């Protein structure tokens, strides 16, 4: 089974600054998908960004970008120009493209944004 | 359009009771997933439906848990003889199809508390 590790239980960033959230995963597969989800206090998981493992180019969505290092099995999320609304739990998730359809989530990182 | 909805938002029950949790997926989504999120953890996969059939129920913890999707749309997660350890947020997600490339969209969850 694939495991996803988020080693930072909590992170803090000042408004307008940049923060990077770490994620590593363990897999023997070569083809898979990686995701970052945001979970605000409302509980609803919101997709932030996704990365296909076969793509070398790092995914970018507005202020959010990833640093995907396939050999190192690392998938970090960079949030630029942080806003108060970015405060939430962030979950890294892995999904196989070949077997099963479930998302395997890490334990999450709580992001605090200070004015 | 409307997102994934779940009812009830919160459910409090007594140990030993039977509960049903409902999920309404996004219209037209053939794939539906249930996850369970315990306090301080990431969501854990329970079951995946493709259409009316359970394609993968490997995440169900024991035979007290059962889920149905009789018409390929709404799904109900059923828990018999509830235990205090069942207390968690139960999340439902749907996707257009079941392939690994399809994004899962989550509902707001049902918080189940077993007293």
C-alpha cells in the first residue's frame, strides 16, 4: 500500500509571504497522480492542485505551485502571496492510475496565516 | 451547478444504535466514494461505487458497515450496532468516471458522534 507522509503538523506564514508545505510518498508504481486538497473549518475538501507523475513539468494554479521530484518521491506545495483565506488544513494525496481508485491521504498540515 | 451534498450534517447517536448517512453526488457523476476522517487524521477510504455496484469495498472496517447505491445516484452508508470508535466525519466524493485521472469532488461531510 502506498503511504503519504506530511512531516509538518503546523505551519505559519505572514500575509503576502510565501510558504512551502512538504509531502513525501512511498510507492513502487511508475504511473500515478498526486493532489493537494484544502480543508477549511467547513470540512469540505477542495482540490487545490494536481500532478500527473508522467509529466515532468510542475503544475501551477495561480498562487499555488508544486515542486514534484519523482525520484525523491517528494511533492511539495508552494503558496505565494499568502492570503487570510488560505488558512486551512492541507492534505497531500496519492492515487494509483492502475489499481484502485481511492485517494491515500497524509495526516495533513494546519496552515495559519497571520496579518 | 450543485456540488456533492450530504445529510445530515451532524448525527448524534447512542452506542448500539443503527445510523444511515446519505450522499447526493454531482449530477451525471458515475463514480462515488465514501471516506472516514477521524480527528487529527486524513480521510481514509471506505468504499467505491461505479454506477450501482460496489467496485471496491476493501476499506470497510467490518461487517457492521454497509453501503448502497441502488439507482446509481444517491448513496447511503449504513452502520449497525454503532460503537464509540465509529465517531468521525464521514465524507462522500463523486467523480465523472472512475479512472485515476478523474478529480474527486467532496461533500461537506457528516459528523457522527456515538455516545
